C-alpha cells in the first residue's frame, strides 16, 4: 500500500512545479467515508428543486471564476486553452439547467392493462457514491460526478486523478466559499487509485462505485470486488452466504470509436470533422475517433483531404489560443504511442504523415 504523504503537481508543458499537496492515507479515506455517510441526511432535508437551484447558483460562481479554472486546466491537464473553455462549459451549462432532469426522477404511476393504478414507482437515492475520474478531464467529469449525486440526494466522494487534482480542489473550495448547503455530504480524496479503490470497495458504507476509465481497469475493479466479497463468506447456517450487500457499479469505459464515411457526403467538411474528432485534447478523450472506415470509391480523395487537415494542426504551448495539440498526459503515454507506431510498421501499414516523436525531454 502506498505511503505517499504528498503529491507534487507539475505543469504538463513546462515541467514547472505548480503545487505540492498533502495526500490522503487509508485512515483519512475511511474517516471521510464515515463523515460523508453521517451527513447524507442533510441532502434528504432538501427536495430536488432546492438542490437544482443551488447547483445553478454554483454554476454562476464557476463562470465568474472561469479564468482561474481555465489556467489550472491548461497547466495541470495540458489541454489547449481552446478546449478548456469547452470542458468548463460542460458542467456550467449542465448545472445551470439541471432541473430539466426532474421528469426522470418524479414518482410515476404503475397501471394495469385496464388502466387501474396498482402501485407507484418511486425513485430513491442509492446512498453514498465514491467516484473515480480520469486525468484527461480535470474538471468536467469529476465535477459532473459530484454534482449528479448531489442533485439526486446521494452523498459523494470524488477521487480525481493524482496527475491533475488542483482544478477539482479549487472547484470544491468554491463550494466551501458559497457555504453550499449539504456540503458535509460531499468530499474529495487525493490518493492513488491502486489502493483508494480497495478502500471504497471494502467499506460497507459505500453503496455505489462510479468510475470513468479504461475497460481493462473496470474489469480489474470487478475482480478485486469479487475477492473482497469472498472474504465476507459465512457458512454458519450450512449454506454459503455473503455478509456484504452488493454495490451498484456505474462504469463509463473508453471504446474503439469509428468514423464511417460514405460516398454521398461533403468530403471537405467530413475530413475537417474527423480530424477534430480524432485530435481534440491530443486524442486523449474517451470518445476520440480511433479508426475511420471509408467507402472505397472516395478513399483516395478523402485521404488527401484528411492529410491536409492533419498537417494544418498546430502543436505546442497549450496557452496559445491557436494550439490544437498540447502535451500528452505523461511520458508513459508518449512511449505507448511510439510502440504502437512501430508495431504498425511491422504490418506494412502505409504512413501518410507524421509518425515522428516530439519529445521535450521533460516529465
């Protein structure tokens, strides 16, 4: 188990140290789980519309402070400034109009074929949710997880990526500044996922695990959960029973997203869209386009247009408004890309442009 007591966060482009922050320990994580669970009743004292209105007010506070937040997103996340605006707007717009979700949550009558009302469907909060978010989105995904649980009345703990926790810590401090009602039922954990997730899985107070990650990591979480469940087996009654209740799991996993180009489209426009879909945030989005399937009759023409769009992309300092591609999230990812390119060459893949590593020599 990690004994890291503090984390040093660096600028993804310059390598400059942005801050050194204390890291959670297993003991502090357990204490935060207890405290959030103990204060969940504060959320239940408010109705849906009260919580929605508070999130709307919080969205305004985020917008008023968007300059500082954007600077953090660019520095620790490496996102080009043009995309940091987009990432921040995802949560500000979502929180501003979150009352729109009420029809999905209101009680609904359950009727028979004859039209008689037999019962009602009532939506109840699941309970304390622990949420793990990735490093490619320093604010939109972790804050969405926190806000979504607040909206429906669940206590929540968010663990942002240890590669970029400063933006989320700043966003949380803004909740403290406005004295957000029910804030005691929300918290942040700063810790490596390797052991923090095990703390979430093993706690009987945690009812839901939400994670946005690779499919391999999601599978690993389920395997680890199975091992924890196995330790709770009770055979005292002559049958196998497990004393820990099932948790709810919500996984959003990256896929192998494809673009399909048919022969009846505006190729110039599609090439531009496909380029944007492939290289937004240096291609480090879960929904980034990973492969493109093109109709054989327009293949050559499309390739020429796509190469033109790709070669017009500007890479470099993410603070430059014209930059399209900033730094990758880590040196490990750069190495993975290099290995994938070299592997492709073994299969006689034709390389039209690029395939050269740009290495600053910094972390």
